C-alpha cells in the first residue's frame, strides 16, 4: 500500500492511497477556501447515561447535488475544485468539512443544566473509488483488500493520537438510510468515549471471555458454521452469514474466523479472505433485488485504549431497511421506545433467499 498525505487550502487533511506509487506533485483541492471554524459539543443524557453530540452547522452540508456538482468526484476544472484531486489514487480519506465531532482544539461547551463537554474526536470521509457510478461491491477484490488496509491505517493513526477511545468505520448506502451523496464512500468516526452500542457489546464480550476463556463471537461463528443453515460465505479465514438472532430482515455479519482485535492486526491471508466474504455479501444484496440495495454497514473492533482485548472480534454488521419486496423496515415503537426488536421474518428464510443468488467474485 502506498499513501500520500496532503493538506487542503482550508486546512483539512487529505490522504491518498493506492496499490502503486503516487505522484508526489499532486495538490489537494477543496471546494472551500477558508476553514469552517465550527465547534460541536456534547451534552449528557441523564436518563440514558450517555453523551449526545450537537453540531447545528451540519444543516448546511451538501445535500444530494446533481451529478455535475459531485463534491466527491475528481477535480477536472481547477476553477471549480472538488474534495479530491486527479491522479492515480484508489482510495481517498479527508477530514469531514461538517464533522459531528471536533479535534483537540474544540471550543469549550456552553454551561447547561446537564453536564456538557467538548466534542473531541475526529470525523473522516472515505472515498472508495474515483468512479462515481460504482459501488463497494463492484470493486475488485484487490481494491477491497486495499480498503481494509486503509481502515487499519486510519485506526492506527487514531490510536497514536492518544485521545481516541473508539474507531468506527461505516457506510450508509442509499437514500433510504439517509445518504446525502451518492458517490461510493463511507465515513470513520473516532470517538472520545466508547459509544453505547459497542460499549454494550464489549461488556458482554468481556463477561463471556471471563467465564469461557474464549470470545463470544468466536463461539457464535463456530455454531453458525456447524449449523450451516444461514451461511453465505465460508472461506479459510473469513465467514459471512445471516445470524440466528438477526434483528433486521437480510441482516448479515462478516467476520474473521479466528478472533482479531482490529483492522490493524489482520494478516494478509485474513484480509484477502475478508475481502471475498465482504464482496460476496454485497453482490448477493444487489443480485437479490436486481438494483442497488440500501444498507448501513458498521465495522466493530476493539477499543483504542492501549490495553489487550482478547475478547474483541473484528466484524461487520449490515442493517438493511428492506422488510419485503414492497415495504421498508423502519424502527417503530417497540424498537425505538423500548429497544426490543420485533422481527416478522425468520433469519433462515432470508438467508435462503440470499443463498440462492448466484454471483461471480471476479
């Protein structure tokens, strides 16, 4: 993997990644000549015991522009720069212009009737490809392997900062899940605390590890492989399956077979097989509907506290909004108000639909 670190005219960082050497003369563009100078902050939710971040200036972010004004497209006219330059790069990562979390220089928060704090952290945009009409599933296996390496490099950089507690790479795909730019891209949120969902998962993983001496997801994967009913991909180092406890129709998990704490620790063989598992899922999604399939893909890894986490297990969870072929699954009363998910489709049925989709990885 080759990389080139650059600085945009408005002060934001840009890193280009490629499988071949990059031209050091590439210049970082930006649609914005001046820094935003906006600072988010956190407010404490006393009933839930968790932080909420506030960044009202995000209401002014770019929203579903026409194709000719794609801010993630390659700059072709220097007089009208986008976020990324021309050149032989494969993946680009830059600081989000409208972040929900700020850096170490974030302003002091307002004084309120609840505790408040600076929204330290970091938000990045990850442009998967220069092709505006492409998709993550349409990339070559080598390109997806590179992306996995990029996520590892970004995680390592956040660890080295010393003020980040958790790094979450994710992709929102499709207007159904709130996408504001259709160019294939994801984001990385680096949090100052471990957020509620991964914190709960981490708590359960630690409890299981103390009692069993092995990881909960490690045992769960062994059980899914033995059952065989819901498997979508099973390689030498990685798997993809509809979990028996799926909360969403067509929910899929992708993971290494042996526990790996984070993208940083992936071996080349694990990374290659994980790319095959990931692409299998994405191709099956699109093949099932014969059109782009909307989803939220979130990657969970160990906290970045510098401590060993043998209980952690790198994996992705896909949350598609589809319920049936003519209706969307949105969270409603029992899910939002109670956190108690109600499924009206069996995981085995949905796994069977995905299993019947024929694909070609390359």
